[in-house]
């Protein structure tokens, strides 16, 4: 019944409000006094991503509490819990309710996992930076999912006019102002309503280079540049023009986040440069040069030491200045369930030692469950070594 549905939704919104106020009350100092060990340009980031795929942490308040205890005991100081993926939020979202009629992922009905996690993280002095994993992605192998079913005009298009799909992910049009407003709204909604230390954009604050051929973007390119978009999606002018629009979005996000509180951090986790620029229009070099990000976590997901070291050396020797390196905490791949990969402790310690030897102050590990593999082998290596 419509009335009962509305009444039930109102109860959930009221319960969510109480949870958020409770979280704010116990964590009010979280935003005002960011500890020096994870402040931008200071050493000490020890972070870990907490996804909802292949990970059960967010499925109950008890599991959240146990995970926060485990991470604090291991020596971590920051958690990056997923709050946006598969086209749904892991917190009650007014924006999602108003635009799509679904305020939270169905797995979390009658709960607020983000508020629960903040309470438990604060209890053990862990900082919280919510992770918007899906970014501008609408769905995975669902032909756009419920987002594009409701708003087909938001779809990104390839040169043939088809829905933009890359590696089975289907994309919204990251260059469209309405789409940008939507994602920006979600990120600012979390920053305003929860006592967090910042927000994080994933490698999907981007657009596959094959995109941008929708009618609206083509018209804009024609008006601004006096030419048609080239058939070659990697043509330099076309690449730079579209990447600049993504950079403008990052600049706006940074500006509006700081307007809420200058202590809030913008954390970004792009693909390695310049592969990320060519393939996904992520000009992370410009983001750093223009001081649009407080923390950068390039995804250096290599499974051998030499592969990792090559990426790190290139970053330090050819891309960033000494000052810029201080904001970098690379992403390290602990596990990949799709290939059954699990990093061994020796490689993890070698990679972290390499970071420190090159003046890189910290890292963020992907992902939580990798720490628990093989009887917590990686967590024990960290606890008895660099994080102890």
C-alpha cells in the first residue's frame, strides 16, 4: 500500500537520522582535529579498502566491530569503506530516494552500515574515508542497470552509438553536467551528514577513452573546438579535451568539499599515469599539479616486486616533485578473488620497504579479506613488522 510504504520509509529515515546524529555526537572532534599522521603532506597512511564484494564486513554490526578491532590491533589508522557500488548506496540516501526511489542497497535495509562503521572505527581511533567505488559506472553486466533504465539520457555512448561498456562495466556519461551533479551530490551528502575525514573517488572518476560520442558531448565539442570528434578515440586533442572535463569535475568536488570543512580530505585512487590518462581520461598529473587532491592512491596492482618498483620509480623520478610525493600512498593488491591470487608476506614487506626507501610515507591495501587469508598471514607480517 502506498501509505504504508511511505510510513515505513519515514520510519527508516527517522532511524537513520538518529544513527547519524549519534555518530556525529561521538565523533564530533573527528573533523576538527585531523591527526598529523594522516594529514596531507605528513607521513603515516596505513589504510585498507573495505568492499562489499567478496567481503562480509558490512553485513552486520558485529562483523563491523570485529573488523575494526582487528585493523586497529594490526596497526592500521584509516579505513576506506565502500558506500557506492552496483548503483546503490551503503547508507540511506535522500538523493537516491528522490531520484530513483531506492534509498539504500537492499542488503542493508533497516540499517545504516556507514553510521555503524563510523561508531566502531572511532571507538578504536581509526579514521574513516568513505569510498565511492563505482564512480560514474552505472552497472556491471546489467545493460546499465536501474540507473540508466530510469535515466537513459545519462548513458555514455561509444562511436557506434551503443551504451559504453568496458571490461563488463557499463558507464554513465561522466562528461554530462547532470551526471556530474548526481555523483557530486552523493559525495557531498556523505560529507555533510556523517563525521568522516573525507571522501574517496575510485579509478572510475573517469570515462573510458571510447566514450564521449553521445549527441550532447559531440555538440559541445563541435561548438567549443570547431571540429567533429575524431574516429580515433585516442587522438590527442580529443583525449585532452575530454580529460579536462573530468579534471574540472575533480576541481569542483575539491572546492565544494572544502566549503563544507577545510579539514575534509579529497582522496583519489586513479589507475597509474599515463595509462589511466590514455585509457580512462584520468589526468592525475594535472590533479596533483593543480592541488585538487589531498591524497593520491595510484593503483599499483602488480604481483611481482619488479613490476611494482617500476611503477613507483616512474612516479617519483619522472612525474612528481619531492613535495608532491608526500601526498602519495600507493594502492597495493593483496588479493584478487577472480584469479585466486593472494600476496605472500615477503612480497608485501618488500613493497612497503621500497615505499619507505623512496620517501613514500604510506600505502592503502586492497582489500580487507586479503589480510585474513592464510590464518591472517599478511596482517601478522604487518603487525610484527612495519605496522607494529
